[in-house]
C-alpha cells in the first residue's frame, strides 16, 4: 500500500528534524540528563515538526537504549509506540475530542502507572480547540501531576491557550523552515525515492510551501508523475500557477502603462485555467521583493522569497521608484483580500491591472503619493537651458533662478532710512489735492530723487497710476510660473507646474491662483508659496499685490479685468504700493 511522502519521511530522530535545532538540542539534553518537565507546549505554524517532535519525545523518554538523547527505534518500547500497540502513549486530537468528558476520561486513566513503559504520555494536538470546561479540568492535573505522567500539547494558535495552561508548561516555539533548507531536504528525498527533481523545481516547491515541510513533501508527491523531470514548468503546470515569468511580465506591462497588453496576457492565463488568486499572490510576492531590493539592496538578500532571479529583480526595480512600488503592493494586497468574497475574480483582477497601469485612476493616499513623487522626480530632472550652462553666453538670455530686483525708477524710489518730519497742516504724502500743482520736494521726500515737472493741465491720474497700470509688467502666467522655479520647493512647484491643478491670473490689482479642489487650495494657500509670488510680482510690475487662492476654473488670459470694487484702503495700497517692500 502506497504511503504519502510526508508520512513515510517523518523524522525518526531529533537530528533528522529540519530547521528546528533550537528545539531539538534542548530536548536531547533533557533526555540525556533526565531533567524532564511534566508538561510541554509546542507552538508554531503548520508542518514545522510539532507532532513529529512530540512523538520523538514520547519514544525517547521510554526508550531502553537512547542514542545521544534520541530514540534508538529498535527496542520493543520504540517499536511498540511507533506502531501504536503500547496503549500507555496516547495521541488525542482536540479538534474532535474537545469536551470536558473526554478530558475527564484521560484524567481517570492517568492515575494508574504505565503497564509496559516508564512514562505514560498524552499527546494532545490542536489543544486550543478544547472548551473552557475542558481546560479547567486539565488544569488540575497539570498543577500536580504524578511522576509517571507526561503531557505534550501542540497548537497552531497559542493566543487561544489560557495563560494558566501556558504557565505550567515548558513552551517551545517552532519557526518557519527556510526555503533553502526545505529545498535541500526535498532533493534528498527525491534521490532516495528515484524522483527526477531539479534544483529549480525544488526551490519553487520550497517557496510555495511557505515554511512548512509537510506542505513541501505533499507538493512534491503531487507533482511526481513517473516520467520526466520535476522542474519548474512541471510544478507550475501541476499546481495551476502562473509562475514568476508571467507575474514579471504583468508588472512590466504596468511599468510601460500598456493596459491592452496586460489584459490580453490575463485573458490568456485565464483561458489556460490559471487561478486568479494564485496569480495575485505571485505578483504581490514579486512586488514585495522589488520593494525590498529597492529599499535594502544589501541587507535585503535574506528577506527575498527566493522565487525570482536577480536579473529579473534588477531589471524591474529600475523601472519603479519606492512610492510606486508601495502603491502597487498596496493595490495587490487589497485585491487579494477581496478575491475570496468576489462575485467575479477575473473582473476584480482586471480592474487591479488597469489601476496599476494607469496610476491616475488610483485615488488612494498611496496612489496620490506615487503621483506626487513622479512629479517631483520629473521636476528635479528637468534639463537646464544651454544659455544657463554657458557662462560666456548672453546674460540676458540665461534665466535666473531668483530674479534680481530692478534698479529704482522715478515712480518707485527707495525709501529713506528716516523720513524727515512733516508739517502737521500739510496734506498726506499719498493724497494729491485736486487742481493743485505737484507738491514741493520738501513736502514729498520720496520724490526728491527726480522731481516731477508741474503741469496744471495734467490730470492727477497721470501722477499716481491707477490699479490697472501695474499690469503692464505682467509677463503672463506661463512666464511668471517659470520664473518661480528655484524660488519654491520642488514639491510646491510641482503643483503650480501642472495646468490641471493650478492656473494663475493677474487683473492689475491681485494675483488669483485658481486650483482644482479644496485639497490643492489648502496645499498652496500658505506663506511659503504666496510670499515669493507677491515678491516676484512687485519686482516685475513695480507694485505690490496680494495673492488670492480660489477653487474653480481660471478665466482666459485675455479676459477683460473685473470692475474695481476695492475699498479705500486697497486703493491707498495700490497707489502707494510702489513704495512698499514685501518682506
């Protein structure tokens, strides 16, 4: 009768247990010295050797001729325990025997000494399935057990075991077995069984086993057909997986933004019977490896899943930055979690691929961060004009990252350090009386540099320009925005440089920054952005103007200015703005 590989190749000595040396060495030393505990608790994920070590310990404590702490497997006690003929060693499945009556039956038998061996051993698997009343019944025996009694409890969910039980046991945590150790053991088993297992096939099975040796042996048993070698293609075909090559090809389509190619590849995989959830897991594993390779290129080698070659990882990691990989992995993890309750898994995965190929469709915070990082990277890598690089070129043609303030003009002389005292009966400096000649230099100290010629026939508006006169120096929003480059942070300028996010207009009185939504208004309406804009506007027009950020669509550049509704204070500021310096 054929016996499954995971049963046939169960470890018979502590040295044969793979990947749990921190447990087996301690158990061997306790058996050798005789310093055994009355209760053990083995915890860990499935297929890591908990039940195997429990059976080994049961044979080792009753073995007549132990070898270095391990059972000899040849004495009557070892053979009887192994074939189940000795009733003093009992293995109980708590998943189906979880009632309090089942535990009471064990406790009634535990009072008697063993008939044929030295210790009566009870192995309770999946102990977390016991009811609360059963745990309470077991607690009394664990508190003061007889000398001939030994309990070995095993569980995959230690959090469900009461603390009162755990405190009375020696607890051993079984860790996941590393993929190289599983692959090496699979090759030894395949050689002994006459199975043509290749190194690539063993590595793929070890990665798919997710740290469980029993799962790995079961997968090997499933892939072995009797003819041909068990390679990667055989494993992928037998298990219905898309494989790392298809997952890498789909992520490459996402890097190229080729939605059509990604959907065509998914349709072909679906027609071949590939499982959508398995494909999503493959892509998630690849995205995780790319993220580890990108963020920890040196220390991340031990963190890789091992299912993808380094050439593929290097090629794809160069196509994505870290925020983009975070967005991809987040989207794949979200899709994988929703596939189990989806009405149409293929449609869900198609939507996921469309979002991966076009990040603008992802409205999540991770998607927004990826787009902002892409804008920042594009702005930082923008080419510098040749005129700016050539020191011998025309200085007027080279754009300055921060425009220098122009020399003072008659309309905007510099402010003196301390203005001379003014007469109390004289009119204010910035108020021109009607039908009067230009004020004398003594009354207008800011006009002393170049006095204006008096002309009674000239209207007062010619001496004090109105609000619309400042628009003569406005170069237009594209040129104004280009001059802001270098004066703002890269992240702030990335919003202004995108016409879909922000557009600026100047009507002679103020700069209005029109943004697409409230989020952008909150991002742009801050002094670190509006102050440099006001300073540059004063430099270009000679007049200080404020900056207003609004939500809506920007009017055309050539639209007529809105009627002047400024109050007297704004009019005063606009008339005397040539002498105001924005700090």
